[in-house]
C-alpha cells in the first residue's frame, strides 16, 4: 500500500466486526490519534479511518503527540515504534 512504510495495512468492517456493526453513527464518537513521522502514512490511514466515521487526529513526532494529548483523549492511538 505504501512502499516506503515497508508494511501493509488493511481495514474491514462487516455485520459482526467493529463499530460499523452498530451503524454509521457509532464510530463518530470514537477518536483515533495517528502518530508517524511519514506524513503520507498518516494521511492514508486518516483518510481510511475518517471514511468509517472516526474522528482522526494526526501527529508527526512524539513531541507533537505529547502536546496534542494535553487537549484530546483518543480512544485509540496508532503508531510505529
């Protein structure tokens, strides 16, 4: 999907998997923070999650994530280590 990330990402939803099973409004109250220094990775992941109805926040460094976490409390964080 993103050759420079050296990895794969796939998301799926269905009647018995994840927030989509509770209807389109279920995911809208959940927020996700995507943290990665590769902006293209953040953009792609954020676009996919946004299409599922999640509120998505992005940070491109640990310092930026720390600052953001002072004002938001995400339900999930996605990052590489």
